[in-house]
C-alpha cells in the first residue's frame, strides 16, 4: 500500500530514495497544478526553486515537467536559491505560487516539497488540506501528466531565470546597504552548505566591512553539521568569531529563511533574544509602529516590549502558515517563530534569514553596540530572560503513549513555581507565574519531542526542562 503524503509544519519531507522519490514529487507537483487550476490561478504560472541538497535540481526539474504538462507556465530557478528570494519572485512574476524543493534544516538524508501561495506566504492550513486531497486522489489512481523539460523549454512553457537581482534591489530599499558595506564591521558568515551560499558575502562587499564565509560551497552531505542555525551546530562559527576577533557571526539554514546570531565572544544568542532585538530595532531605531506576531514558542519579552511602545502582540500556533495570515490581517510590523524565522512589513509574509541578518547588523551600526551590549540594553528595558530547547528522539510507536502521559499531567506547581494555566492547542504548554513557561510538543517535521522553557535564570530553565522530560517519560 502506498504511504500517504502528509504536510507538516511547512510542507512535506521525507527520506531521499525511501519515501522522497521522483514518483512522489511528481504526485505533489500534479496536486499543485490541480490546486492552481481549481483556484483560477493557473494563468499566472508557477515559480519552481530548489536548495543545495542531493539531486534537488533534478527533483525541481521533475516538478517543472509535471506543471508544464498541465499547460501552466513555469519560472524555474537556474541555480539553488534561498526561499525568501523564491518567495519574492512570486510577487515579481505575479505568479500563482511556488514549489520549492527543500528540507530546510533537516539532516542530509532528507529532502522536501514546500508550496508557497500567490501572496508569497507559506501554504495555509486550508490550502494544505486541498493539496493533500488532490494527492490522495492521485495516489488512488489519478493521472500525473509529464512533459520532457527540453521540450517545455523549447516551447517556452518553462523559462529559467535568476530571481536574485530584483530581490537584492528590493532589500536595498529596506536597509541602507551602503552604510553596512562601509561600517567597518568584521563579520563571519556560516552558510551551512545551504542555499544562502554567497549572498551575505556579496551583498556586503565593496567597502570597509570584512566578511569571511565558512561552509560556503555546496556539499549535500552537510559534513560535520546539520543545517539548522542553533548553538549545537555552530561550533566552528563560534571558534572563528573568537579566533578572527570578529564583531558578530551570522548563520543561515539550509534554505536561508532562518538566522542564527553569534555574539563577539562566540556565544550564541537565542532566537528569542534575536527576535526581541529585531522588534526593538524596528520600534526604536526605525521609529515604526505596528503589531508583533509571535508563535507560542516565542518569548514573553515581546509582551513587555509591546507595553513599552504601545503596540499589540498576537500569538499563533507554531508555523508560518499561522503567522503569515495574522501578519497580513493585522498589517503587523514583524512576525517570528522560535526556530529563527522572522518576517517584516513591506517585504514578504515569509521568513527571511538574509534580511534578518542585515537588519541585525544595522541595529549594531545604529546603536554602535556589540551583540552582547545590545542584549544588556534590551534587558535594561524588559528584564533578564533565559531560554533553552532540548530535542529528544523517540520511537514513532511511542507517540500516543507519550501524548497520553502528558494529557494526564495536571501539576499545580512545576519546580516550586505555580502553574497558572495549561494550554493544549499546539502541544502541552504550562503557563507559570511571572511569565515563565514550559512547552512540550512534537515536531511537525521529524520524529522528535521538543521541550522548551523560558525563565529569569538559567537554573530555573534547566529545572523546568528536567520536569518536562519527567512528565513526558523520555
């Protein structure tokens, strides 16, 4: 029996040559073509892009062949391209959406299929339901159309293009690139062998700013790391920042829609700290106003920032398929999630690791402060906040047992801190006194249990994480 293809937090992911096969990619592409036709968007065409993973360009070509065979024009990226650039290309081409072959931060054995909407955002839950419905019908015996790529190119149904120049021109309207190029900063960039290779280095070149790039050549094995910009994967970046006396380290993930920041001492800034600093930058340095949209895994510091600057803060479940619609509905200034993906008004309702890195540099230049000094400045406004996340592998067969165990957990206190509320809309979140919190949830993309905690001291964070593991029994 054919295994069902199900979309997770953002798209469908699978093990290459196991479930992520050319046959299944073609099925997904046919479902996208069927969705476009049904939505009345087929006449606008579709962008198809891909990352640096094994055979991603071949999977993208297979998807393009299917879409073209359905009579839908395809704008096919001519090289591995970051997701934010692909998303911006949707708007520039006035396309009906985009297919992106990428598994983002997953390990080398994975690849994935993401779908972006005509407004450049991640597929909404409603669209995901439609795509999965088409997939189920096709798997049950539906037709997958195909046209050889050479023929589609010859007939002009498929066009190869480079979406980068228009994107770079656009971000130059959002941040003063000339000022950054002549800032004199010393920056180490870790592209993590991903689709972001070369972008920050080239954008910042031409002045006094010194940029050194590591892991800046394609290697689908991602040797020595997993392309997720978290502390455990950024040991070399930390070392290089310290050895080179750099002012900051920037890391982008496999498809460059997320950012990781290393301070001048080689210490990792958590994504909760980075999000709050970027929000502070927009509110204080840029003097902009607008709502902040956060996922449930993001920091409570944002509520304090909202109070200080008189802006509302809205919360969504995990995933940009929830963040983007709320940003659009509220004309929000910034939206973000714990994984390091942040979006901005006036850009695209989608995560952008490249722009986020540039905005962080502009915050440093504007305030004339190092990252650690910026964090001290932030804490002077909102108070100290500390955060950690642990990821725990578990056998897939144990998922229901773990969930049942957590469902039965109704503690009145966790590590001597009162539980003020329990929410189960996306995992198991325990709201604690003084805006502390503990969250236990299953990953939407991998067989991993994630335990998150935020508090006013590292010791309390560690205690909450220990309690979370005990409750889950893992």
